[in-house]
C-alpha cells in the first residue's frame, strides 16, 4: 500500500502553527518577566508578536497554562545550555576536572542569563509570595538545579578550591551575581557607559565570577 505524501501546504500550515506557539511562549516570557503573572496581559503577549488573542486561546487553555508552558520552555532551554557539564556522579572525579567543569557551568549560566534575563525576572516575581505557581516551579525546575550543584560545590569547598560559602547560600550568590547585570541592563548602560549584552562584557563578567567563586582554580 502506497503511503500518502504530506502536501507542502499542510506541512507549511503545521510549521506555522509550531512557529506561532513558540513565538507566543517567547513573547510570554518577556511579558511575564517584565510584569509578573498578575500584571501580564495575554492581549499584550499576542500583540508583541503581531498575533491575535484567539491564537493564544487556540494553543493554551488559560493564562496559567500559558505561564506554565512558557516556564517549561525556558527551563528546557536552560537544561540544553548546561546539561551534563557538572558530572552527576562525583565518585572518582578528580578535583581539577570537577573545578574545570564547575567553571564551565558558571560561564554557560552567565551567557544564558545574558540571553534570557526573564529567567531571573520570573523567579524574582514568583519568589515574593507562596503560591501554587511558585511551588510547582520550585519542585519541577529549581530544586533539581539546586540539588545538582550542591554536592559538587561542597567537594570543591572541601578541597580548598571554592570560596568558603555555604552551599545553600551559594545558589543565591550564583543566581544573583550571574543575572543582575542583564536584568538591570539599562542601569548598567547609564552607570558604566558599557553594554552588558556585548560579548566582551559577558566574557569578562563570567571570568570575574569564576575568579570570585573558585579562587583555587588557578592553582590546580
């Protein structure tokens, strides 16, 4: 039996539907990042990409569903950027290898934060009050990241490579220090006259953060 070939028109429609859904997610991230869940408007999310309100209704059953899908999408991008950099199993891993991996992870995270400032914006908006959204985001996305870096950090602390920062506190030091220049990009430009989105700035920022958090790396 001969298999029917999908018509070019149908394939084109399918691609367009996929593209508009992804565009809506990216627009939603910007809107939710800037205004928080309550302040964000689905109409504004659609308008940002010259779409129409019914297109949001077609792809997402509610504003909450759109927010959830957007956050899922954002953390998938983050996992793609940093997944596997730090070994999941530390037994047998040399300190020098782990330190280099952790430094690479910091640099990757800084680059991601520069490209996606909405990550920190959304986390700050949601972290100010205990809600179902915060609980879901913490359990689904944040806690695995948090738990993933703590053992590696402790091993590097014990070896004298990492700065003497408690592993729980380290998470917030890393997130804040990596993200703030890109969340406050307008302030950086006014204060320093430099563009934090410039690759030279981003590299210098990442290298500086590695130097602060892993002062013993240079001696390995």
